[in-house]
C-alpha cells in the first residue's frame, strides 16, 4: 500500500461530499488537532442562513472517523442531511467540537489516503 500525506493547502482544494446522498458540503477551510498533535477532524464552512447576517454561518466539523476516503480531488464523508434540520447528522459545529473533546484520540491520525496507482 502506498500512503500519501497532505498539506493544508492540498486539503483545502478538496471538495467534501457526503456518500449517503452525494451532496457537496464545500471545501475544507480548517483542520482541527487534538492536544496530542493528531488530526481529529476538518471544518467546512456552513451554509449561510437567510435569517442570519450575511457574514455569519455555522461551520460544520467533520470528525476524522466519519471520513470514508480521501482521494486526489474529493474527500468522501459519512454524513447525512437531517430532514428536520438544516444541519448534518454525525456532525457538529466547530464551537460544539471545542466543548466536546474527543474521547479516544487513538482512532484519529494523519490525513492519508490509499493511492491505487
């Protein structure tokens, strides 16, 4: 197996897509690290709400364990749009993530993907 590591600039160019419904969530805008230095997830800008100011939106935190695959152009994630909410199931806002630290950081790691070529 050949694993590749990514820089933040490379990750920011990737489009994040939900494997459940094929929706595009956007592009990575931030990486979240745990206190041990391992990546615990990524942040994607949330959709702007009509009722909120134009400059505000809730960012969506994507936990590392919800990432299905990271390819050369796309990051596939296991998140589903909740039918009764504007948010995503299995995700939380960045602010919520800061309040809820990861319980087991051993399941998180470096941003790598399997290169099938």
